[in-house]
C-alpha cells in the first residue's frame, strides 16, 4: 500500500506562465476585486505611456466598449512583429504570452519605463477571456487574437497602414474577477494623472454605453496638477514652486504649494507609475524640504542660534506636492509598484530639490515668509500637543496604565480575535454591552459628537477627552507612531444610529481615522456596522430590513395580508439587547462594511470639502449631490 505521507518529485507541480497567473492572479495584479480589474487597463495604458516617455507617442485613446471590453490605441512605434531569436515566434506573440519578456530590461528600447517587469501585457492576456492586438508597423497592420492567453493563430497581416502604433482590445475574464464593470470615474482619475505627468500627451477616454467622454492635455504638467488638487483650498503662494533637474540619467520634477490647512498631501510617481506607499524619492524630497527651510530661516535670522530646527512634521503641514521621478532601473516592491526601493534615488532627489528650493526661497521673500510663519505656528502647536500627550501618558501611568473607564473590554487577549464597537451615547452603549459576546467583543461608548479634526489644531485634538479615550482604548498610537502590534483589536467597528446625527458622528470618526490613524484603514482593520432601518411584523413573522429597496420588496411580498406593522429604527437604543445582537453584532448574521482607501487624493479632497473651514465648496458639493442621497432622514 502506498504511503500517502510520502513527498516525492511526483508531488511537484510545474505550471506554465499562463496557468501560474490564472491560479494566483493576486501575485500579479494585487487582487481580483474592482482594483485588480482596473489594474488591467492601467497595465496596457502604461505600455503606451512608456512610448510617450520615450518620445514616440503623442496620443492614447481608451474606450470602454458597450460589451464590457476595453480598447486601448496609441500612435507609438508599435510592438515589434519580427521573429524573436530565442522564442522562435513573433516578438508580439512572445510579449503577449511569456512572462518577463519585453523591451524594458536592457535599456536599449526604453531609457525609463513603468512596465519594468515585463509581465503586464502577458498578465492582462492571461486574465482576459479574449484579447486582440493589432500593430501598425512598416506600412502594414499585423493582428493576433487570444483566448485566456493562448494564441488562436499566428500573427497575420490584415491590411495596410501609413501610421504606426498598437491597438489592444481585451475582455476581462468573469471566471477570475468579482466584477467586470469598469468605473468611468476611477479611470478618469488615473488618466488625468498620466496627462499631468506627461506634458504634451493627449489622452482620450470614452465610455460607449453612456456616451461619457473626456480628453486630457496639459501644457503646464504637474504644476497644473497641484493647482487642481488645491482648487478648493486657500494657498499661501501666488504660484506653485516648480523644480526640475537631472543627474546620471535620472530625472526629477517636483511641484509644491502650501495651503492654510493642516493635512499633508504628497503624491509620488516613478516613471508615471503612482507609488501610494512612497519610497526613496519621497524620503529624499522630505529631507530636502526640511533642510532648505531650516537653512533659509537661519540665514534670514528667523531662527536664532539657540532655537531648535523645524521638524519634518512642522514643514509638511498644509503641504501639497507632486514628485515625479524618472529612473532608468527602478526597483519596485511588488508587481503593483506601490513603493520605490532604489536607495540611490534618495540622494539624487534630495540634492536637486534642496538646490531648487534654496533658489526659490531667496527669490520670493514675501511668500517664503508666509510659508515659514505657518511652519513656526505648526511647531508651537506641535509642542503644545506633545505636552498634552505627555499629560495623558502621565495620567495613565498614575492610573496604572488603565484603559478608559467607559470601555467595556472583552476577556479575549489575542487581538486577531478581538473586536471593539465604537457607539454613540449611553443608551446605545447600554444595549450593546448587554447584547454583545463578552468573550471577544468590547464596547466603547462616546459622549456626543467628537471634535471635527479637519478644523482643529493638534493641541485641541489631544485635549479632547473622547479622542484621548479612543486612542487609549485602541493602543496602537497615531500617524507615524502607529504600531499594528500594539493594536488591541483587529476589528474596529463604527456603530452609529441610522439617522442624520448618526451619519454625522460616523463621518467625524472617519475623518479622525483618515487623518490621524490611517494605518487602521491601510491594514484593513476599520469597519462600519449596518444596523437595520425597519422591523416588519406580519403575525408572528418578523423581518429586519436594511434598505428602502428591501422594505418595498418585503411589503410587496406581504401585499394583501392584514396586520402588517412597520417600525422605523432611528436609534440603536430603540432595540433591546437581543435584537441588537441578532441584527447588528452576531458574526453569523450581521453585515459589516470594510473601510478601504482606493484614492487617497480623492478621499482627502472629500474630507476637506465636507469637514473643512471653507463653506462655498461644501455648499457646491451638497447642491451637486443632493438628488443622489439615499435614506435621507429629516
């Protein structure tokens, strides 16, 4: 009898390129949710953008076809179609069917590019149910079609063309993706960025089904990008600072503008690829900014010899910046390229940006003084906030490091198994405490509406009792001090009433977490509970309803029956503990919405619009979206 525990060479499975991609798509595109779906478009368009950076492409067209396919056309050189010396087939087929193939490794075809790994086109092909590529090159049109990555035939000539370029049409595979519906707005955000980062490149986007179309073309480049980001903010400069420089084949371009707000917004790109997690170019930029402002302040006598330097936090408050680096051989962390790793980039960026900032500060004394005055104000507030935090820590130490008294903690001590509900008021808190499972569910009731941190200084924030209790209960620290290993609960659940006040409190909490504890969102620990809106009683049959649509559907099902009672629940405290557990807190039946961050820039703009000091943008937002409101309670 064969021993089932044996582990031999027969147990080793060798997957071909396409099988590997289809079996583990997350390794190549990060996820198979809508983010991964849109990443397919990005991969194809990035190849066209590489042609633009090389100086051969001036226009890219992206069309979301009515059947759900996507068509990308450029006027670049066109993918080579001659026979590849190693693969023995057309270079086009090689690129579209073999991982780690392409013209971006040796540095001959492209000095800089975003598609470094040579897997983009092949991965998109493998994850598409169907694809067609047409290459206009050498006066002819060459075509090849594929099904789930496999060629349906050889590359063939199907016509003539006086121009050059590549057209790729692909249909995402429904066997792979959670959804195959593209978001026009999400594509707009990405391609607007691409146009800003490539002065003179025209990008056209069309959604056939709705007829929506946009064309992006920016002569101003990233300076216009910064102006767009700050269009609803009060700025401290007449024009953004613009710095360009190069060294050893490396290029950097930076645009910087200060606002009177508190948030820092820095967007980093390498070879036109967005790096949301930053990297060495961001580190170099921040070092240059801090050094240049401190040097200028001391030269002008604003900082005396005995005064401490401004910190990095001081000089970045209210800052909006775009960093665009073009690197010959970029080293990214992962195929989705979220962070740049090249250590040598830091020094290049720091020296170029520091020199450019020094020149700007000397040539613009009035604006430089406004920026420094803001930095000094931030430094004073930071010192006051530090003292407030130390006061909280000392108080906790005197109390034996105890948790907030209002926290009803759970008995489980493994954070991975623990969850905390943040609820409003004593009424909801009382029901939640009685209805919860004390083994793994903790309850933190907050009194009233917390401070709007979008309008408040650090000093006010750390003197706010409810926010101090919240930070103390979670234990992870805030901002740069955030430590996931100290987080006491791996599910932090906002549970508020299903009315206007509850929505406001939820927004206030989301604003705080976004600005001061983004690690909770980035690590996937933040959730929003979904309490029911209605209880529908028909005889002994009870139904909990979570949306207006479900209410109407249920009432239609009960049409004709007598004694149907509909009860609207506006407050969690209106439910008894058993009902709250069954509808909102029981892991077996509840619905939780996980808070994720797809576009930090767009999120920052929305929070600033809704929660910031400027009234006009908020009014415009309300007028624009008033008709889209669902479940309005007035």
